[in-house]
C-alpha cells in the first residue's frame, strides 16, 4: 500500500474518532447539588403582605447538550413535606390536606419536554409540572449563570429561574384570598457533572 494512501486512511480514521468523541462529549449529565441550590416561594397574605418559604428536600438531573441545546433535558423532584416557612404551626398546616396534602401527594415534579435556546445565557424550558396530583404544561425562562471547576474536584453549572404558579389550577383552593392564589417560585440551582 502506498504511503500516501496509508496517510489518507489514517486521517479519515482520526477524523471519525474525533467526530465520535464530539458526539459523546456533547452531552453531559449533571446532578443538582441541594446544598448550594434553593427552591423558594412567596405568596400574598391577606392582600396586605407577603410570606416567604422554601423546600429543603429536593433533587434533580440536568442533561446538557452543548452542540444541540434542544436535546438537553431537566428533571426536578421536590418533597412537599419539606416545606419550611420557619413557623412550625404554619408548616404543619401547609403539609395538611388543606394545602399540599403531603401525605397523599408527597412529590412535586417537573420533567422537561423541550428546550429552546434564546441566546448563550437564556433558555426556554417547557415541561410537565405535577403538583397536588395534577399535571399541567409549564414553560419557564432559565438563565445560565456560569460554569467551572469547584474547590472539591468537581465541575458545575449554575441556573436560575422565576415563575408563577396559580395554586387553584392544581386543586389547592382553600383559604383564598387569605393566602394568595398566585405563588411566585424562585429556583436557583447548582448542578455537578457526574
């Protein structure tokens, strides 16, 4: 075999390996770091003030495809019983069947069905949001905050989004308007590459 032919075959094989490597590395899986992430909400009280709360037990997975962002996906699960407004009596009430009914509906879930890149820092994520046993389509604007190595030997990315939930649309109709029907959710996530 001529040397020029061998060189050509070698170049083709190297190119194929590079392309294969690109497709493998284009898609990375990240696990949500609950220690450096927050699921916060705020809701109106008596049409006078605002009460803030959070959920302390949650997990999630992000699959990030840099070359084809529309192939990316996200799943989040929040344990309803972990609601925390720093008032024990109110938290017990929120866990009851008058609000989250955490015994019957222990998880709040979101699973994406589509991702659209708006620009390098902004994405529109659509998915199925399940709350209080009812699933509805939800579209949120997600802001990419940054990425890089962390001090513990990992590699992480950060995202943030804010959106509104109308709780009566999910069967949570009690105590309106004393407790507002619309809740603002603020989700700030750091996720670590697996």
